C-alpha cells in the first residue's frame, strides 16, 4: 500500500512539476542554503507528500536543492527519495550519477586513503570503458574483481564489497548485509549507488564530492525517464538517450570552426568533467613518458573553486603529483609568475602543467599574449644542464570561447596548448552543462590520452546535451558580440554615475583584438577608519546592490553564478560562490556581473542609479 501511494504521488509530481526542474542549469544563491543542500529540499518535499500536495505552486516554492544541476537538482533528489522510500533506507544513502563508472571510482578513492580492501562483484559485464589496468596503475586504486551469476553468491569480505548490477528496472533491489555499495547500471541513463548500512555512512559525503568535482549527477531528462519507469513499473525507455551521430558531428564541426583548431574536439558532461579528463590524461602521459619525475600542476590560487579543488584532489591521490600556486590576478602579472614558476620547476627536472583562465576570473585581465607565448616557449635547463620538459598550457576559455589561440597561425600554435570551456555558459546559453576541449597540433598524442580518460570515467556528453549544443553553438559568436555590447554600455554608465568604483573589464583595445567578454567585476567605494571597517562596509554594500537588483528586476536579474545565458543579468560574489573551496586569503569579496544579449539594459541602469543615490 505504501509503495502504491508513493507511485501515485510521484506520478502527480511529474505531471505538475515546474518546467525549471527540467530546464535550469543554475539556481539563485539568495534562496540556496549550501549547508542544507538536498536535505532542506527533501524536508519540505516530504511535508508536501504527507499532505498529498502536488500543486504546481507548492512544488515551485520548494527551496533550491543544489546550486548547479551537475551536482544535483530537484528531479535527482526526488528520484533518490523515491528509491529510498521504496527500500526503507535514508534518502542521503542514494546518489545518482550520469556516469556508470564514477560511483565505483568514488568508493575506490575513499578506500585508497583508508587503506581498506575492496572487492568489486558483478553480474553480466563491467562497463565497457572500465579499464582495470589503468585504474590500478594511473589512479592508484586497488581492488579484486569477482564475477557471479547471482547476488546470492556474494559472500562476506574483510573490507568493502561493491556489487554492480545491470538493471532494466529499479524496483526490487536486494540489499543483503554482505553488500556495502549497490550500484545499478541503468543502460544509457547513468547509474545509482546505494550506500548500505550505518557502517558506511562516512562514504556518503565523499561520493557526493566526486559527483561535485569529477562528473555530474544523472541529468534531469534521464532522471525523469527513470522516475517514469519506476511509477509505471516498466523497463527504462532509452531511445532518447542514444547519441545521434548527426548531432555529434555538427557539434564537433562547429567547435572546430569556432576554435580554429584541427585536433578532434572532445565533448563532456560538464566543464569540470572535461577538465578532469584533461588532467588525468596528462598525468597518464607523464607517468609513461617521464617515469619517476615529479608532476607539477600549476594553478592560480584564486581561480574557480572547482578547478582548484579538483587539481588538489588529483594531487592527493597520486604520489608524485604536486600543486604549485600561480598568482595571476589583482596586481600579479601572469607572464612573470609563469616565468618564475617554470624556471623553478625546470631546475627540479619536473613535468609542468599550467591551468589558467584568459581572461582571468574575476578580475577579467588578459596578459600580454606575445610575452605569454615567449615565456611558455622559452627553453629552460635543469639543475644538471639538460633541456627541461616543456610545459602544457591548459587554457580555460570559458569567458571568451570565440578567441582563436590554437590554429596554425594563432598566438599559441607553437606551445603545447589545450583549450576548454564550460558548456553551461555561452556554448549552450545555459541550457545544459556539457563542456568541451580541443588542442593544437602539438597536443595530438595528448588528446588521445585525454579521450581515453573521458571514456574511462564515462563522462562524454549525453544525447540531449549534444542535441542542445547542436542547436546553440552555431549562434554562439553572435550572442557573445551582442552580450559584449550590453556589457560595455553598462560599464560605461557605471563609470559615469559612480566614478569612485573600480571596475575590472577589458579595455577597448583588447576588445578590438577579439576579447569581448560579457562579465565584469565591480569593486564598490567604501569608507571606515580601519581596513577591517572598510572591508565590512564594502561587503555589505555588495549585498545591498545585488538585493536591490534582484528585487526590482526579478524577471531578469538573478543572484547566481551563471554566465553566457540567453537572457537576463547575473550577479554573484566570487568569494561566496565560485571560490567556495578557495583559501580565505585568496578570495575576492567583490561583485561579479554577467550580462546577456537579451535584457532590459535601460531598467538595469535606472535601478543602479537608485542604488548610487542611496549610498
């Protein structure tokens, strides 16, 4: 009876759910409590369930579940809650993934640090891309493989037992006490891991963090397919989850045209999942080509928190990988910093991999590109006089994906360079999270290694993501141009009405060279007798401005970290959003503003002027 009540309720939820549950990639930060992500949503959702309320307005008023759908979203929460209720377990013990291999890697990562033995027991076949040798030798994860015909053959084990099942439905899961982690492979839709037993509770946050940093949650569209199958008690419908070759070909060809690079582009489920493939592919290459040498991942300390955290997580897993800070922003010169760092790494005879954003985030600075090319190309010597290993420059081009760096005659054609972009920004216009990367001709062999790890982690873009990119990418450059015009206009207006504010934005000269971002950072004027008083005042003023904008223009101005959307204006404070895992001293407590090609600029100017008058 209880199961039938749940089925009936979820059917009604699906019928009445807000369209945003299926379509949004980011949510407003002013109604998002990160400390209670998912739990706050589900607490309110259970209240609705207990009162049998599926009114569209009630569902729409539920608190934000997660800030980005790559980590989780309302539908993934509802799916996990539904499975938990049907199997009498806590919802936090159920975690959905777009990837079929990532939940396995998440448990193996945790056990690596805990020195816990792991056995992977499976029926049928393991995921095709699950390369046992690479996972053991490159990722450093150790485990035993055991094939069985039935779950009943799983025996006690001194350590963790992961049971992998190829499921066509997910209504009857046998969680016997010999299984610590039950992973259900759901064809092309993704996978679901169930953490079994109180003894394994500590794994939940670790598995969630892998989903946050190295892959994504099961996508809203695929989650909806699974929910429909559960409520109808049928096998999963996977027709729409099969990648259409026409969509993929169009996306790859368009990326080639946009980037002017002619290595095969790789398209992933998110910007962070393509970045993870890049780093693991490069680490793999270094471990094979430069045996015994230290690997240095060089990262700006104030860059996007996901980039920073992910790089450090990789370094923590692999013994001879270390992180080196690269100051690039806010008074630091990227070229000088790279020169200093590369000279030191060369003397140590180590392998240098540099991650940097151009323009930088959040200060929107562009280095002297000729000097950058020269410093990256410079031949350096080791302490013993040998020629040092040349760097690989990993370029985050999310702010300006239209700028050519990699073609035969482009500025970084002579430097081993790989460019990537987050697809939730301009490539899709905010319609999906897919990301992509492409390299110049000097990185062709490296791109093969990156493709290998993208497949191993099962992080290729989904069918719907390819479809969305095929629709959106062709108009990207025009949208970038239109959004830049709005941004330049707004920046000029702020300079006119609040000249004391410090604005970080590209110069007119850089714009003529092709750097036309639609984001700027705003350092508001402050006052006070001490540095502390001035900082407190400025932070309060940031929030006052943002709150005014999102209150007065609720249909367009949003408090979230988005960028490159099709419409509206997006406000955030990097220190409390994109720099969430960054060290406190490196955080930027300034306002970051991102404009779109379609917005009421006159109204935004009017409200900003009201703000200035109220200071």
